C-alpha cells in the first residue's frame, strides 16, 4: 500500500514544475491588477 502511495506522490511531484511554468507570474500579476481596477471602476460608475 505504501509502495503505491509512493509511486503516486512521485508522479504528482514530477508534474508540479510543468504546472508552475504554465502559469507565469507576470500574467498572474496583470490579471490581478485588471480585476482590481475593474472592481474599482464598476463600483465608481454604479455607485456601490
């Protein structure tokens, strides 16, 4: 049972660098800023 668990963990750990490289920090930062300013502008125009 622990042997299967160990194999599964190793396969997940190998996939993590691929996921991290897929999501670029700059893209995440820009998306966050756009969402932040979008909420501010939406609240300003609709007086929320």
